[in-house]
C-alpha cells in the first residue's frame, strides 16, 4: 500500500469515465451519420416522385434542407465534443501513468529500505556472534 493508491484509483475511474464518454460520442456520431444517409436517400426518392407529380414541393424541400442542416450541426458538435474528450483522455491517462510511476518508485524505495534494515540486522547479528566468539576464545586461552 502506498500513499498514491487513492489518487491512482480516482485517476483510473476518471480514465474509465472518459473512455465511456468517448464511446457514447462515437455512437452518437454514428447514429447521426446513419440519419443523414437515410435523410439523403429519402430526399432523392422524394425528388423523383416530385418530378412525376405536378405538386409544389418548395416548402417540403426547405424543411428537408433545414433538417439536414440540423443533422450536420449536431454531427459537428458531437465531433467537437469527441475531440475534446480525446484530449481529456490523453491528459487523464498521462496523469494516471505519472501517479503509477510515483507509486512504483515509492514501493521500490520501501523495498530498498526494508532490505537495508534486514541487512543491517543480519550484520548486527553476525557482529554480535563474532564478539561472543572472540570473548569465548579469549576466555579459553
């Protein structure tokens, strides 16, 4: 456990949230593109029908142009949101990687400190045994 674990969990959640938002925007753009293609196909069909029937279709044509402009504007806004979300994802991922690096460095330093303490303890035990052995040798002599 490191002091960075909480920040790392929060950052991972942010990255996941941005990923979901990106997926939603991509689906929105795909749906708008599908609607635009269906709209274009309907306009072509209606033009063919309007050419065969002598009915004034100016109002209908104007309404269809307005609808197409609305679809285009929504697609453009969704694309701008997607671009913003992608930039946000890059930033969030970079922050997450930085926090992971700090946590890894903290763990490495803690392991080095523990290994140093263990080595110092082993050295102290060895030194104590050496002192005891020398005293025993001096007593025997």
